[in-house]
């Protein structure tokens, strides 16, 4: 059985990161008799300014990419359809606001110490894309931790401190310096890079090719 270590660089505010992981899950399921996968999540911030005013997502994206709101809405509609086919809840994708995710990344780091890093990440995706909740808000993040099977009081203690802040900053700096400028990004066995929310078939082929080389 080939062992593949996946370091996933992503942001909770990135819809394609949620879609990419759902596709990755399909690929890993298809390869379960050939490969063992271990996953570690790493931080990336699409909106790194914690003091920035939250904005409705459609005009914010239209301004960022120089497109009309109608074009952005159409793009988001397509994304919602892709997510629905993968079993993801993106029902409030177009109703969310821009958010800073630094504290959410701190909780994902903490959850990793409890063996529930992926659970925490999925709970944050669900809160933001499925319910348009403020994933920079302490109460929302505590709720995410509890829905991921973690202790809410411990999560609150982490959020009320600066625990894991340095770990998140180091994470971000490490992968930026390594050339990761867009997410999701998958680093396999600290050697091979796969960028973007690739289809399961593409991932399966890439993993098999990597397995032949190691």
C-alpha cells in the first residue's frame, strides 16, 4: 500500500477549496485499496486584513475581478450547481459577506491537535457557504467547533488568546515563499504540487503517477 501525505493549502473563504476537497474525497475513495492518505491543512487568507469592512460578496467580487455583478452571480450559480452535485451545502453562497479567516485558521490548527482538523474545516465551510454566517465571529466559530465534535469552551479559550496565531502566520509565510499564490493547492509527499480544484479522475491519474515514482 502506497502512503501519500497531502498538505492542503486553502482558505475557509474559498468556495473552490470546499469543492476541491469533495472531489479529492472521491479520488481517495476510488484509490482506497491502493493508497493510504494522510491530510494536513494549512492556512491561506484571501482577505488578510482583519480590520477590513465586511462587504456583500457579489459587489466585492465584481470589483476585485473587474466584472459585472451579473457575471459574478452567473459564476456563483454555476459553482452552486457543482457543489450540489458533490453533496455540499452552498445554499447561501451569494448571501455571504467578505470575511477575514485568521481566527478560523487558528481553530483549525487547534482542532488538528485533537485529531479533528478536517471536521473543523468542513464545519467552517458549511457555516460560511451553507448559512452565510460570519466565520470571523467567536460565537459562530465556537458553534463550528461543537458541530465538529470539539469542546466549545476550549475553542473559546483558544479564540480569547493568541494561541496558534504564530503557527498560522508561519504556515502562510512558508507556502507563500514556496510559490503558492492560489488555492486550493495540494503538496504530495512534500515534493509534488497539484493546483486547483481538479476533477477526481485527474487526481486519480496524478496520484497513480506519483506512486510509480516514489
